């Protein structure tokens, strides 16, 4: 599975961004799609997950501000980020967890910078 993220830019606090993750494999065949982020000097953090069945889960730090979704037709997963804060500044990575065959795949990341 190849994943390509896009959409990361410099944005002011309070603004919005929509990140995209294009998958080479049907997103419906991927057990779980995830967005992670990693800020400089910090561990990679799980931000949001979306299962094949449509269940979502979010880190407490982004609940109510971020939304994960997908387009089955475009094999793309999105991360809509609203009310951005400087602490949201990080490299954002898309990840896919598959069952058949079992594996974990990563994109190259896209940088989000939120200025105060």
C-alpha cells in the first residue's frame, strides 16, 4: 500500500486545513486508516482513526476540532482540522493497517505549521 499525504501549509492560529492521504489500495479494503503527528523533539502521536466500518476515534487534544473522513471513490482519507492552535504544529503522517495481508504502511508526511 502506498500512501501520499498533501495539504500541509503554514496557517494562522484559528484557521483551518484539510489534509489528504491518497491510497494506492481501496480504502474499503484497509482495516484502519490513521493520522499521526510528530512535533520536533516529541514522540509520534495518534491523532485520529477510521475503520472500514466507519468508526472513528480521536486524541483528546483534537476532539471537536478535527474530523477524519474518506472518499471511497477517490481512495483518499482526509483530516479536516479546524480552530488550529500553535501546538498543532507537527509533521502529519497517514498510516494504513491491513489484515490481508497483515501490515502497517506509512506515508512520507506533510508539514503543518500554525503561527500564533
